[in-house]
C-alpha cells in the first residue's frame, strides 16, 4: 500500500466553467481508484482566495480531502505534510517547487498527467491494464534537471532518482 498525496487543482486544472463539479468528479474518481488500488490517497485543494479561516479536512469514501485555509496555498500544505509525516510519500504534482521539495524529504514525485493516465488505466481494465502503461513516456527530464557534469558509473543502470520514480510508478 502506497501513501499518495495529490495537488488537486494541478491535476484537474482550473479552467473549468464549474470548478466545484470538476472537483467533486475528481474526488469520486480518486475514491474509485483508492478502492481498486488499496492505496492511501490524500488530495489537497487551494483555499487561497476563497477558503475559510481554518484548514478543512474531511474523509470521503476513504480519501482524505484537505482544503487549505484562506491565504495559504495547497503547495504549502503538501510541503508541510510530507515534511512532518516522514513516510515515503508519492507526491503527485507538476509544480517544480513541490517536486524539488519531495526529493529533498525522500518522497517520490510523479507528474500529474502520468498519475492520471495510470490511475485511469487501473480503473478501466477493459481496454488497458496498469501493466500495459508501465513506461508512460517517462523521461527523467520530467522530474529534475540534468546536471552539467558528465555521468559516471554504469551507463546501463538507471540513476537513483529514476529508480525511485519507477518504484513509485509501480505502486500506482
């Protein structure tokens, strides 16, 4: 069982006519995914512009849903959670700041699009299985920038970060 924390608006985007319906639909998707995969799922949404004075946390269908408080971004909540609760989190976000912070606390960042495709494939077993999308176009450039120094070591062995990302993807 993996512990997954998701930057909610980073996955669904914010350019929807009815953001509340999109958010509720995504939560329902995560409930189905959590039941099918057995993974512990936490999703964090921004309350930055129109949230309440306090952070709101609820559990819906086994998925923990967190709304950040007014003037606090979901990014800050995610960083706080993965820093305080020192598990090996799988952090779903395409935000570079969250990705870098996840690496710094020994968590595994996964790109939002890759997570969504893998989760959707797991739920839609009739047309595609989770094993069938093992690679998903994974590129190490999606997760961190290339160092300027020439690589050393075995050229056939993946880097430590690449191996961690593959490990995280196998749990999704």
